C-alpha cells in the first residue's frame, strides 16, 4: 500500500527527529529504539520520553505550527472583515447605480413620451387637416357631379317619361304573359322530371341491389379461392423456412468450428513460439536474473523494515495528532457555530434590508407604473373620444350625403309621380271639358231640333185648335162622333207633352207650371168656344 508514496514535509521532519533521538542510522538500531519507546505505559509518558529524548526541535516545530495557524486565522478574519466591508460597499454602490439608472430610464421615458405625444399630435392634426381638405374637395366635387347628373337626369327623364311609362306597362303585360307560359312549361317540365326521377331512383335501387348481390357472391368466391390457395402456400413457406434455417444453422456451426480450430492452432503456435523465445532468453541471462532477484529481495526486506519503523513512528504520533485534530475540530465547530450565528444574523439583516429595499422600489415603481398607466389610459381615452368624435363627424357626413342622395331620389320620384298625376288629372279634366263641350254642342243642336219640332207641332196644334174652335161653335150641332174625335185630339195633345216633360227631366215646379199653363189654355179655349 505504501509503495511509491511521497512523504510530506511534516512526516519527513518527524522521521528526522526520530532518527536524531535514536542516534542510529541503521535499521536494526531504529527498530530497537522504536521497541523501547513502545514500552511506555501511557501517551503522557511516551510524550515525556519523546521530549526528553530530543524534543527541542519538536517544540520549535510546534511553536512554528502555532504561529503559522495564528497567522492563517488572522489573515482569514481580516479577509472576512474586508469581504464584509467590500460586500456592503458594493451593495450600496449597486443600490445607488440602480437608482440612478432607473431615474435616468424614467427621465428618458418621460421625455420620449412627451416627444411622441407632440409628434403624434402634429401628425394627427396634419392628417385631420388633410382629411378635412380632402373631404371639402370631395364634397364639392360630389355636389357638382350630383347637380350635373340631377340636371341631366331631369332632362332625360322629362323626355323619356312617356316612353318609360309605356315600356313599364308593356313590360308588365309581357311579364305576365311570359310568367303564365313559364308556369305552364315549368309544370310540364316538373311532371316529366318527376317521372324521370322516380324511374331513375327505382332503377338505381334495383341496380344497386343486384350489384350488392353480385359483389357478395364475388367476395365469397374470392375468399374461398384465397383460402384454398393460401393454406398450401403457407405450409410450403413454413417447410421452406424450416429447411433454410436448418441449412443456415448447419453451415454456421461448420464455419464456427472451422474458425475455432484455426484460431486454436494459431494461438497454440504463437504461444509456443513466445515460450521458446522466453526460455532461450532466460537460459542466456541466468546470472543477471539471479542478481536482480538478490537485489529485489534485499529491497523488499529493507522496505518491510522501513515500513515497520514508519508504522511505529506513526503510532507514536497518532494520539497527539488525534488530540490536536479533535481540539482543532471542536474549536472550529464552536467558531463555525458562532460564525454561522453571526452570519445568519447578518444575512437575515441583509435579506430584510434587501426585501425592504425591493418592496420600496417595487412600491415606487408600481406607483410610477400606475401613474404612467393612468396617463396612458387618459391619453388613450382622449384618443378614443377624439376617434369617436371623428367617426361621428364622418358618419354624420356620410349619413347626410346618403340622406341627400335618398332625399334627392325621393324628391325626384315624388316630383315625377306628382307630374304624372297632375298630367293625368289635367288630361282627365281636359277630356271632361271636351266631353262637356261636345255634350253642350249636342244638347244645343238637340234643343234647337226640339224647339223647331215643338214650334212645328205647336203651329199644327194651333191650326187644328183654331179649326176645332171654329168647329166648336157648332158643337151643339155636331154629332157624337165629332165630340169623340175632339176629346181624342185633346188627349193626344196632352200626353205627348207630358211624355216630353218626363223624358227631358224638367224640375217638378216647371212641369207643374207648364201643365197648369196648358190646362188654362185649354180652359180659355173652352171658354172662348
């Protein structure tokens, strides 16, 4: 185990002290000295014996070790204190730098926001101004175009109105006739299509049923054929696979055996050759081999004795080393506990400070963010309201344009309807006037004809009445036949007059007055007679 191990400086010093104490350099004297030192009954006596034997060098070495440990501890404590100060200073510097960076970032952000707000305002105002000019220009162009189109439509409409009405009436009549013909043709076509569809569906059902039956028969036949051809094929394939596997295994075994035999023969030949060469080499260097063995045995004996001496020395130093290490361990544990306690307090304080600083920074940043968010929300709300106002204005303009167009169309339609109605009423009134004029003309001619005929009848009746009056003077002398003829003549004169009164539809008072006048005339005639 110890072969090839390099000893440290402490072990070399211990070994030197042991050699100085014993005063012997040969292995036998060292072994005897170690044996005497092991006879001590306790570690204290062994320590005293060791110090009495030659402990001045060891005491110097212990003092040197203590001074070195003290210096190491002082350096470590100094490094720890400096490290704490540097950590605290770095924390303070980081806090100040972070605050400076945050303030600079917020300042840049505010400046950028102000610049962006002004830039957006300028851009928005320019856009609104351009849109306003474009809207005014578009409105002027559209109004001019609409005015020209309205005038043109009015001119064309006044010329094409009669043609439009005639065309509409003719189209309506033609559509009615065409619709009647289309309905008749559609009914006939629907009947034919229904019959064709019924036949097609029935034939399709019959064809699908036949195809399904034939497909089922074909599938059954194919399954039987496949089963009949598959089983022998599978049997032949299985037999062929087994035969090929057997041939392959036999061939592989033969090849393996041949390779094993060849490898065995080659290794045997190679090993025999190496063995023969080694035996020849040993036969040539027998003396050298014996010398090497002698030196090796001596080296092994000396190494064994040296290891035994080192083991004895290490056992002598073991108790002191264990005590020293244990006391150092207890001190380190106690110091580490105190250091851990102080470190935990410092870390807790640092964590509390970090958390408080973080909370304050987060609260400050949260307030700043909320303020920024409120400002952005206010700007967004203003933009939204401005957009709503712009949209309302645009919608109002669009609605007014659409309303003006619709009002113009409605007004044009109303004017056309009124013009058509007024023209129809005027033509109807003119036609009634013409009819009234014609009726008046006809009535005038009829009245003239009736007056002429009545005058003629009146002249005839006066002539007859005069003759009757002359004859009535001789009434007493007349015969009954003459009396009857006179009565009939009077009745014939009265009845046609009443018929004419009824036909001409004179008012009742006029008819009564005329009847009375005729009756008075007849009475006067009678009285005169």
